[in-house]
């Protein structure tokens, strides 16, 4: 099961047709992430969201990491360097001292803002081919390369979130 029961996945809804394919894929990944997290994690308690079953990263970490990494990668896609606030946020992603309501609100806001930023980046196909660099080593990529990585990276961590949620829900029945 992905997303909400009975609902077609975002990429099959015919939405965002005004956006080029690569940015559209990132926007759909954000929508899918929000729906999957809602479907699998909405009923988890604050304690469960902070839990690390079998040594897995907590769901709180995963959601904060998705939000933070998307922000950082979009900053690179926009041709800017990370600022001190982003570097500090990187260090605090592991903090699980957040309520479920605050965590889900933070996650949803990050996805919404990220969709706006992606839409702005993908205004034309030529912009997607612009060269960009990532990190302190200035590793080479393009705007499109960053957007594709953002989409797959988001989904990778959502998958880990779902797996952890399934474990936590199964542990309730033990």
C-alpha cells in the first residue's frame, strides 16, 4: 500500500502538466511522500516517532532529514551556497524532542515550500541543464540532476519511514 487507500498515486493523476517532466517528478515525489507519511505514521505516538527499533533511524529523524536535505539540495540547485542556519539544522536532524503535531506540520510545510521552489527552478528546459556544484568539494551536476536526486532521495527515506512505521505498528500487537 502506498498513499491513501483507493487513491491513485500523484504521478498518475495528470497534475502539474504545466511543469517540465523533471521538476514535475520532484513535485510528485513530495506529494507521494506527504501521503505515505500520513497513511503510515499519523496514528503513531510521540514516543513511537522517536523510537529506533532494531537500531533503525527514528521516523522523526527521517522526516527532519527529508525536509533538511531537500532544502539544502534545492539551495545548490538555485546556485547558492548553504548558510549557517542550514548547516546548524543539519546537526539537529537527529533530535527527536518534537511532538507528532509539530513534526508533521514541519514536514508538510517543508514539502509545500519545496514544491514552490522546484516549480520556480523548472520554468524552462534550458534552466534544467545549467551546471551546478554540490557541497564543499563542489561536485559537478546540473539543476535537472539535483531535482532527480531530490525526488529519489525523498522516496528512499520515505520507504525507510514506512518500514519503521510497520515495525512499530507490529510491535503494538506483541
